[in-house]
């Protein structure tokens, strides 16, 4: 599945999809979107790379193993929950910086994003490697 | 007191790195931890008249606190745990000299010590149970320390299954106890003794709690795990299987005696099982020749005596019960001191000579003078020679049984069990050092030497403490009074003395020692006689354990063969049929005639785009089934999914629609990748299987349709939850996208669980792919 048209197209499409994914995650709290959807979209963009240039292409792009992404995301999500406990709140209590519109739920969503990207890449790359 | 308990766990985390940096000093340095904890606890204990209590909310929603209380009983146990723990850490540091597992051993010992400390200090039933289980887990790690050996693994698993099974019973017992008494606080239970007695739950509570105690303290018929646990390295045996962990059952029985005692079932179960255990284990010890197994059986016998003594210390009993309560304390303390010493001496003997058999060890007093001192002091203490603490322990036990009933079962059990224990004391503590012959060394070359400092300093210290306390027992007056009061449930005044005057108890004591010496002298004829008894062991409870274990594994194999065919289509069939049966049965049970018709009748406005979508889905679904090319089938399947996401768009669920589109896209990609692996398309299924699949598909689809139609009419309360989320999303969640606010804020814990499942799935995929490529590589 290595056509020059696909490879050239992907070079433009993947960055756009990743950008859109980032947008979806960031605006997810107020508009349709969020970590899960963003993660799926980003994974789809990276998999396009895999389809165009063979397995390992997306790995070269993100430079970490998908499983590292998964564990990192899981840790980040858990960490966002533990933050509240420093201030003696219950686990998972949201902390907001109102003026900036930022809060721990965004961190949590970022964790979800990483887990989804990592898992999807793991599954698809696993299949692709099995093919090789 | 949470700090004291946690210190042990924290120290355990630093033990391994410390043992790497300072291998020789790690043992002594880490021994400072239990000594420090002990100093802190002593400070607390001596500093206040009433038992100090601390409490930290743990799970406030469930009323579970990490509450700790330091009364006499808790302090005595803390004294043993920390004091002997320090000795064991020093000993283990030297015992594992040059062994790279030294750090692991020290760390696990510290973790065990902290768990044990938690058990005896806990004042909340749930906290007690948690630490109780932690001791089971850490002891599993310690017994299975030599995990390369199958024997160790089996013994560790056996101990875990037996004590863990008892732990489950204990959990049930503890929950029932809290329900009956209306409190989780252990210190408040005694005040509720009448309430508990009046409760119908009393008997189940007693049975379940005692199941926990008896498994932990190796009472007949659960005694078999303890001698097998001798597969552990000697420091572990000395610590867990003589001085601390196996005493947890005794501790719990003693702790709950004021609240559960007084019931005939409690009293007779303790006396009966304790007496039976004492006699059985003492008789079995006569057949042993290996040092550690001799000690193991004598430990089981002593635990039986202790359980029996707790049974004699009835909370509303008279003077005999007070004597029994004091005997529990003295015997416990004496036993811990001499038995830990004897275990350590046995470990040193084996280390110095390479021999384990008591019959081969002779004449070592010149070669190992310091170990000799420790061994003789501890051995004679076990025999019960006056001026040693063991004498007071034994004398008080006999006095308690005698005062209860001069010809009662407790007295009988003591008279039968004590002489063999005298033999064990002599064989392990004294006999290896006596005699004129030179000791044989296992490897044939060289002679036995004294063990390094770290291995004799602890045993000697413990033995000397036994001597000092035996000579000046009045030092123990406060501890014994307050501990016995906690066991008895009423104030006790102990005035201990070296010599209580000449009476029947002294005569009995002399008779027991003479009986033990007689057993020792006629050991060959007794050996012949007991050989016949040994055959009975084939039908003993350990056989039952083996049968239960094998049975469970065999059942597992049969079940796997029946249910795990390995064919995806069969799994799918089972899953669908099961779902259809369960949901269908529920629908039939809640049958409301006309409901479906009413639901259909409500569909009045049918839009053109709806019809278009439905037609699209149906055409695509038929195409999936009829396609003769996999790619076409997958694309048609994707079309079904996209049509569904269009439905979401039409009915204004943009988040769902987005997710659905992406999932469909990725699924198609996944299918395409998977299909490149498959052979060319062949029609393999017969007509019959296709008809079967059709039936299942129609049933499943029909059921879902019915369910959806009926669901639109179900009233779920007033839809409180959705109204709440819609109203609170902006003020509390700072977001206008309610779906996302629920996902990452209101219900974030659920999401955390879901992404954890995702992560596990990713790991599973990696294992599958790697496993397969690994297999291919091997081919």
C-alpha cells in the first residue's frame, strides 16, 4: 500500500488532523469534542502515516512507544485526581483557575487523549507488524 | 500511632538500597527501626494512665478509621514484635552474608513487622482485618523466599491458602460482630458483651472468628501448614512461626475474649481445640529428628496450650480465670523468648555444621561456646527449670488448669503434652552441645566454628533476658497485670515471684520434667511405638487440603475444556444467545400488553431523511452478508455505521456522532489490516450454520428493537440525574458541553476506570502480537 499520491497527500493531511485533534481536546469542555474524540482523530491521522509509509512511520513521528503514551496518559489522569488531595480535598475534586479557564479536568482529558491515541496505535500497529 | 506502623513500611522501602550500599551494616542499622518504634510506643504507653488511642479517618463514608490503641495486651505484643524483630534483623543480616537477596529479605521482614504491629495496635475491626491479611501476604513472600525450590513454593502457597481462607472467614465474622455490637471499635466491643450474647448472630460470629484464629495459629485440623512452612529460611521461621505471626490467632482470641467469652461455645471450642492441638502436636514432635521440624511441632503444641488458656480465662469467671489470664501472658512471653532463641540456635548449628538432624549433632560446646550459652538457657527454659522465665510460664499454665479442675480436659492435655516438649527443649537446646565425641561436619572437611557475631549476639541477648526475667519476675508485674486485665476483661493484680511455695503444682511440674527425661531415655522403644501412629497421617487433614487443591484444579481444567473452544464464532454465539435469553426472559416477565403497539403508534412524524437512512442501512447490511469479497463487506459495514452516526447528527448528539464516525473509520482500517492476513475468500459455512446464524441474528435484532421501543416508555424517576447535570455543568463544571463535563469531572472516576481497561487491552494486544511473533521465531 505504498503509493506516491497517498504519501504526498498524507504529508498535508496528517498535520491538519493532528491540529484538529488538538482543537477538539481544547474546546471539548464547551463545544463538541474532548479527549476521547480528539484521541481517536489523532490516532487516525497517525495511522494514515502507517498506511502510506509502512509500520513504524507513526512511531518515528511521535518518537515514543505507544505503550509509553498509554502509561503516561494513565498516570497523568490519575495525577490530576491526586492534585486535589494535596489541598485535603477528596480524590478527583476539580481545581479551576477561573481567570484562565483552565483546570484539572483539562489535564484529565489530556490523559484520556494520550491513552486513546496510545491504545489505538498499539492495536493497529500490532496488526500492521503482524502483516510484515 | 499510625506513624509508628508506617515507619516500618517506609523502612522496608529503603532496606534494599541500603543493603546494596552497606551490605555488612544493613542488618544492625535496620534493627534500629523496630527499636525506635518500640521506644516511641514505650514513651506513649508509660506516659499515660489510660491506654492511648489515635484515630485517622480512612474511609469516612463507610465509617472506617485507622484507629490504634495501646493497652497492655497491645504493648506486650508490640514489645515482642519489635524486640524480637530487631534481633531477627541483625541475625538475618549476618545469616545472608554474601547473599545478594539480603536486601529483599530485610525489606520483607520489615514489611511483615509493620503489618504485625498494625494487627496488634488496630482498634478498628476493618483495620485489624487489613493488617491481618497483610501478614498473610508478607508471610507468603517470606516462606517462599527460596522460590527456585518447588518445596518452598508449595509450602508458601499452602500457608497462604489456609490462612487466607481463615482470613475470609474472619472478615465475615468481623462484619457480623460489628453488626451485632453496633460498633467497629474493638475497645468498645467489651462493653457490648451482653448485646452480642443476646444476638442471634453470636454463634456464627464465634465460628467464623475462631476459623480465622485457628488457621492463623495452626490449630488442629489446620496445623499442617506450619511444619511445612519450615521451608523458609531460619530467621523467618524464628520470627513468624514462633514469636509473632502464629501468635496473631492467640492475640485475636485473647482480644475478643472479654466480648465473646462467657459463651459456652467459645469457651469449649478454645479449650477443646487447644487441648487437642497440644496433645496431637506434642505426640507428633516425638517422631521428628530435624531441628526445625522438632521446633515447629512443639510450637504448634504451645499454641494449642495458649488457645486453651484463653478459653480458661472466662471474662466472668472466678479466681481460676484470673490465674488463666495471667498464665496466657506469662506463657506467651516465655514461649516467644525461648522458642525464637532455639530457632536461631538451630539455624546457627545448621550453618556451622551443615547438619539438620538432631541425632548427628553432638559435642559442639567447645566449638560454639556462645551459641551453647544461648541454647542451654533457652532449652532449659523450655524444659521449665526454675530461675528461667519458662518455668514461670509453665507453672502458671499448670496452676490455671489445676484450679479449673484437677482432672479436667485442660489438666489432662497439659500432662500429656508437656513431657514431649521437655524432650524438644533438651534435644535442640542442650543435646547438640554435650557429649565427648567431636561433631561431624557435613562436607567432611574442617571443623565447626562459632558463627559470626551477628548470629550469636541476638540469641544470647534473648536467652539472657529470659534468665533476668526468670530471676526477677517482679519486673513484669505491671505488664502482666494490664495484659491479663485485657484478656480477662476485669482488673487483675499480678504479684510475681521466683518461688510460689511448695504445692501440688510444683509436684506436677517435677513429674512432667521427669516424664520428659523418661521419654528421652526410652526414645528407641517410643520411636517404634509411634511409627504405627504415623501411618494415620496419610488420612490426616493435609490429605484433605491436597484433595481440595487437586479437585479445584481438575474442575478448572474441565470447565476450560467445556467453555473455551477457541473459536470466535462459538464465543459470539454463546454471548448473543445468553443475552437474548436473559433480556428476553426479563421482557416476558414484565409483559405489558399493547405497550409495543402504543410505542409504534407514537411514531407519527416520519421524516424523509429518516426513511432514507433506514433504507441505506438495510441495503448496506444485506450487502455485508451477501458480499463475496471481504473488502466490499467491510466497506458496507462501515456504511451501516456511518448511517448510524448520521442518525446521531439528526437527533442533535454531536459528540456521539463524532465518536461514531471516527470509530467506524478506524474499525474499517483495522479490518483491512487484519484481512491482508487471511487466505482467499472461501465459502466454508454450510447451509445449516447459515440458517442458525440467521435465526440468532433475527432474534437479537428483534429483541433490541423491542427493547428500544419499550425503553422510550420507561419512567426513570423524575430524571433527577440528567436535570442535575444539565443545571450544574456550567456553575460547577465550568463547561457548556455537558457530556464532556460528565466524562471528565462529574463521573471522572468512571472514566479513569475505562481508560485503565483501555490500557490493559493495549497490553493484551502487545502480548498477543509478541507472543505470536515469538512462536514464529522459535519455529
